[in-house]
C-alpha cells in the first residue's frame, strides 16, 4: 500500500524522481496499425489493445468548488470475430441527488476503422448510439456498440466524465482479457486532497513516478448577480503521478481462481482527508463505527430495522413444537426462505421498502435478508445485517469501509449465547449454512456499537465425501458381475446437486454418472436421498452389473469413475494463488470379488504421498487375495488456498494422483 501525503516538504523531496513526464499521443490510424507486431500476439489472441490512456485532474468550477475530470482514450485491433464482444462498451457513470450533483458524460467520440482499396476508411458512431442502462441505486452505464465491424478492423473511442464526487477518483485497470501494448494513467491532485492509493498485480511498471508542479485553480462562487460573483484563486504545489506499463500480457484465468479482479494490474484510490488550512482538516475516510451508523440510517439499507414493524408480529409465530430458541429461530428462517423468492443475488441495497418485499413475496438478496433480520428483531431476538463480498466480486479490504467493495447481505442472530449466520435467499440452503461464494475471507456486521469482523475463510471449511463400492459375482448369470455404489456427498457438492436438479429429476444426475463409467455397465435402482432435507448431505446410491465376457485378459479400473481423469492444474507456471472453494477430503473404498475363472495377473502398487509434509496426503492402498481385491484410496488437502510458490508442488501432486487412479487391475483367465 502506498499513499500520497500532499505536504510541501514531501512534494519537494519527490520532485526529482520523475522519469518520463511526456504524455502519450495518439497518431491518426494508419495502414501500419493493421499490421501490428508484438511478442504478445499469437494465433490464440483475438484482439490487441494498441493503447489505453487515461487521466484525472481537478479544475475549479462555477459552483464554488472543484470538478474532477476523468478522460480515457482507447484503441483496439479486432483480429477476428471472436473479439467482436469488445466492440460493445459499458462505461459506469455515478448519479447524485439531482442534475447538479451527477457526473456528466461528455466529449464522446467513437469510430471504426477498416481498410478498403488500400485506404483507411473511418465510420463514426453517432452520439445517438449511446444508451443509458441503470445499474443499482447510484450508477448507470453509458453503453454503445461500434458500427461496420469486420475482422481485422480497429475501434477507437474517447470520452470525458466530469464529476463532483471527490471520493470517486477513478481507478485504472492496466490488464484485461486482451494484451495491451501501452497502458497509461496520469493524475494531477491539488495539495489539499489527501488520497491513499493501492496497487496490485504481477506485471512490473514501465513508469511509476510522482513529482510536484505549481498550479493555480480558479473557483467561482455564484452570488446570483454575475457582476458580483466571488472568484477565488488557489495556488500551490500539486502532485502529479504517472503510471504506465508497456506490453501488458492478457490475464489468463486458470482453474481455481475466484476472480481476475483480485490479481490484474490496477491502481485504486481512496480520499482520506481534505486540508483546507493548517487548522482546518476534514476527515473523509470513515471508520467502521461511523459507516455502520450511516448504513443503519440509510433508507435503502437499515433504517427500516429501527421501525416497530408491527405488521410482522403475526408472522412465523412459534408453535408448541418449537421447544427452544434454536427451533424458534429456525422456524422464522425457514418461513422467509420458503416464502420469498430471490431475483438478484448481487445486491447491497434494498430495491424496495420491506413491506413491499413482504407483499410481493420477492426481492433481491438485501431485501430478503434484511426482512429476515427485521422479523427476528420483531420476535425479540438480537439480530443484525452482515455485509460481505462474494468470491466472484473480489476481496474486500477489511480495514477500509469502501461500500463499493461489498455486494451481498446476510443476517446474524444471537440466542442462548450462540450466533448463527443465515442466508434466506437460497431455498436449498440448510439452517446456519452459507453458499460457498460467501467464503471470501471475511464479512462485516453492520452494528453501530459493535461492527465486528467475522472470518469466513475457505480454509476453515470442512467438506468430506465418502464412496463405498461392492462388486460380487452374479449367482444367476455366468460371466456377470454385479454390485452396489453408495456415495455420501459433502455439503457443498450436495448443494450443487440440488441446484442441478432444480425443477428436474434424479435421472438427470444419473446421466452424468453414466458418462464417467465404462459403457458396458448397466445401472439400476438409482436413488438420490435427502434432496429436500437441506440440513443433510445428499446420498447417491445405485446398483450395477457388467459382463466379463470370455476374454483371456480383463482390464479393470478399480476407481469406478470416481478418480481424477485429468490434472486440474495444467499451466506450466502460475503467478497468483490457487483458490479452491474448500479443503478436500475424499475417501473411496472398493471391495471386489475376483470374477470366476480369473486370477490377478497384475495389481497396481500401493502408494502414499504427502503434500508439504502435513498440509495434505494421498493414500492408495490396494491388496488382493485368491478370492478378492480391496482398495482404500484417500485424497486430502487440509487447506483451500495455496501461494504461487506452492503451485509446482500442487501440480505434481495431482499429476501423481491422476496417473495412479488411472492404473488398472489386470486379470488373467485360469487355463
């Protein structure tokens, strides 16, 4: 974490470190731009960002204040049709309480460039082609799509956003799904604004420099009579900063990555304070106590929880069977979960008043779980909303109350000294269970007196799966084997099965099982237990049979489709962590009679392998007697998140597992 401290002494000490202050210039599109050459480009690259340049600076305005001016100019070469999605652009614009306090989208210019008859042809996008799309309570998208798209064309756009929001100094993303030949961001900040910055990413900066300049800002305060407007001129040192990266590789998303947003090269800003004078400093960055107080007073979040909400008094009343506080709370939770339908699982703010959610029987995740919180409070329980960022939304900085980091709301209730985290937005969750997406390091209780941090680490989860297979000789049919398969799934895998079968039949799951088994196996009496008992894991059971034929040699894979068929870690290297959703513990046991008329010719060797000494293990213990074969296979990883330094070991570990689980038993016919 770096920070800009806008003090004259510091500015003078950093003035000498500037390396390259010259601003990048876009030349007119030429024939040469269509024949771009770079080591970053190969046959798999669909598009190349030729240049992406942005800037943010403050200017004085006529409202007695500053305006934050952001500009971006981007040029992309679309090599083939697979890149046409890049020709639809969405730019976020923030709204205020009225026209004067919303961001202004201006100076828009966009065009598509193609080559026709050896000449560069420009097709402009008319400004009427820019549409506004609402996104949440305080944002809209300015959305547009380029015209005259062809394989091998170039698209180019630029715009300006003028903002009254000092706290929204725009972040800059250097890295994305396409390689970029040059990405640059320049900021100019008056000395009275103190911003903290955070940089992330693995690609080194070509330019990373800060220096001081002397600037004068003119601010007009209108009095109602133009001839008597007050004009203020603020002069002093301003901080200039420039970041640039040449030849930015595309970010390649690999297995077990929560979201690229956690690891791509980017820089973000947070306004800490405004120094009007030596004795007049306004703190802008709030702590969690202040933020929680604001949230509980916000009509789109917690204000309704302060109301009596008497209309909820007759809802989900306890019955005679609710003999303790646990059962009473569970009854309330199940009422909300089973009554209200969630239409948006990505929401921090209420989309409607609580009473309307109650009447409509639907709402977003915030509507439903804040309604659950209100119902619990109404029944006399200590309950609070809890906010978090889901895995797909990215990590939240635990010490900084930036609400834009959060996108999900759950509820916490306490009774008899026990606290429960509840999510009523998913009807297939059990009591006290959360979706695996919620386990993204931590969550924050929204409470004015105790806004505590709740750890929600994937490493702390316990997910276990056990499978038992019995195979015997058929008593009724010659050259026929029959058996039983029982697999008790882990909780999250059970949830995935329930989601998959939502509105369908267990036979849909059977189709997937058949794909993993040899084609000559016939399945019968298939069942999936506990599909509607959400507090319990799902148990999959079936019987099967297969013929051995009359071959001299039989090959049998003892894993019965339960092994790893390929290594999930196929990349040669990895520069960011491996983020599995939970630790792994998979136990597989086989007890198999040897087919009549055969004997064991070759048996896989037993093996044991440790991962990083005590962080995991793989056991493959197999033995044979004249009548049967037994196998005990266990794969365990005791944590879910692994550093890049562990990647090679993890890849090699799974390579060994895949190879071992693919080994076959060789049976030879007795002559």
